[in-house]
């Protein structure tokens, strides 16, 4: 099938269902879910080299990110556009630096550090502790959303933490967006739904640049890639639209659960897988 030896109809259907389901679940929380997409594709597409599998995964995240951005931005009005562009510049710059210097640090320590930070973020979100945004204070940016919602965020307070996370993520080879959202909520005093919506821009930009870097160098099986990308788009559309109908307390609980699962998963990949 698709010229891929050993790729049966059953595997094809399972892969489509998995891509749709993962995309739908993570789109509810404005994330790409690459930490789960890639292992699934590696398990199923055993006939392809890792580089090509990573390219397929990045394409699925890219089109998912584009779909989420449209739904969260145009329909839900939950994307803080100026902030999204500012964070995209910070994340892109520091992630590039992290990738450039990645050979200098053992991945084991980086992944362990990231896993711990995920758990710490989950704890503070669960306790509801954070730094309040104080109007008029230096470094506080007053924001007015398209839907009329207003809030004050500690912009200067999140610049360095976001940069550090992006730097570490660039070293590890992940987007880091799952940790940037808690930083924006805990330190930046952003409402959770706006933080999630704004993060979709980071998912799009990070996956787009990574995908292009892979695509120009690899031998991408485009037919399969486009089909799985379509599944990711369907899942993203479902998940992003479901977001607005889910109460805040369940959004918060679900996001905390994802942080814990992602942390455990990262540790498992270090010591078990």
C-alpha cells in the first residue's frame, strides 16, 4: 500500500484513527501532541526510516496547528495576536540556539529537567498559585481581546522563562509548547483559555519551520503524508471546536493531567524505552 512494504489496510486504518484521535484530544488544549504522534508512527511505519517518519509527524502537527489557529483565532477569539507574534519570535530564537548547541549537553539531563518542570507546573496550576498582573506596574501589558475580554499580563516576567524553556526544548528536539502555556498562566497571569488559544501560533510556527527543514532533505512519502495530515486536520477541527463547550474546571483538570502524563512519558522514554 502506497508503495510501503508491510503497510496493510488494517495498519492504515489504525494510523488514521490514531492521528485523528490524538489531534482531537490535544487540540482541546491548544497543543500538537507530537510526543504521542511520533511513537505511534514509529510503531506502525516500521518500513520507513526515522527521518521520514519525523517528517510525517511534523506535517500532521503543522496542519493541525493551522486548523487550531483558525478556530481559536477566528471563531473563539481566544488568540492574543500581538502576544502570539512576540512569543513566536522569542521561542523561535531560543529554540534555534538550543538546537545549535544541543551537542554540548547530554539529552538525559535535559529530558529529566524538562520532566521535573512539567510536574512543577502541574502542581502550581492545581494549587491555583501564580503571580497576579498588576495594572500600571512596569512590565505589565494591558491586553484587550477581540471578544471584549481584558486582562493584565506580566510580559517581562515571562520573557526569560519562555526563552529558557524554548532553549532546552530546542536541545531536546521538542516544541516545548506544553510548558510555555503554564508559564503564561502562572507567571504571566494569562487566562487559561487565552493562553491555550495563543499557544496555537507557537505550535504552527515551530512545526512549520521544523517540517520544512525535514522535507527539503528527505524522501517524504507524500500520498501517505497528505492523507494522515487530513486526519490531523479533522481531529483538530473537532477538538478545537469542543474546547469552547467544556467548563473551565475541566479544561484546567485536563491540562494538568496532560502535563503529568507528558512528564511520566518523557521519563519512560529516558529509562525504559
